[in-house]
């Protein structure tokens, strides 16, 4: 299904760029409306004190480009620091 494929490509591209997965508090949702693909992503640190979100829309034909651009927006808004803290806490919990 074309719309589903585009949504999944955008989500996975963003998650891949940010090294997100099941172990970090990062959510990404892509939706399709006609020929427009919208992407929303949000993350918070483990105590909820820091929250970063982004929304970006573009052509359904450029799902990978949309995911890449949204990841850049997320990093520029401070999202990388939130994710780095989550990764560090996870590593510390695995060691201790």
C-alpha cells in the first residue's frame, strides 16, 4: 500500500538518523492526507523535565527526504541532548 509505505519510510528514516529504537523515549508518527505526508516526533528525558517535538510536512513522494529533514529539525531544537541522556542512562543501568 503506497501511503503506508511512505509513512513507514519517513518514520524509519527519522528513527535511523537519530539512532532511535525501543530503548529510548522517542516517538514518531507519519500520516498521509492526499499527496501530503506529515511527520510528528517527540521525545522526553526519563524524568519528563525536557521535552522536544517537531512537525514537518512534505510530498508523499519524498518520504525519505521528509524523515531526514525532520531529524535535522529535531536535533536543532535540542532533541539530540535528550536522546543522548536516555542512551547514557540505559548504558549505566546495563552496567549496574
